[in-house]
């Protein structure tokens, strides 16, 4: 059954555009993209995963995001350890 047969207008899919307007922290560069180092932004608690070329070509794919997730996790663990040392 064709899409038009369902009463749905034919709309070609041409891709998508990222929209970072929901981010209320000052982490967007002049190009409107988040400024980060391997997913770590300057805003405490704001981390990114799955971006194109975040640290490697496969960063935006399921089989490649693990390395970036590991880096962000290690950053969080180190930050937590520093905070615990300061509190002690």
C-alpha cells in the first residue's frame, strides 16, 4: 500500500538538522554546535555522547559510542573522587 493510499501526503525525507536550542548553558560555539572535548563541556554536569566525530569516525554509531562513554565515565569518576577528597 502506498503512503498516498493512507491519506498521508507524500513528504520526502531529506535528513535532519541538530537543534541545540534546549541547552540553557553557555556551551554553544559561534557555529551553534556544542563546544566540548570528547563529550565533556565547560558546564558542570553537561556531557554529550553520540556526536559525529566526537573522538573518532564511529562515535555516532552504536558500535563506536562505547569508547566515548568510557571516557566520559572516567571523567565523571575522577571528578567525583576530587570532590570527595575536597569534602574530606
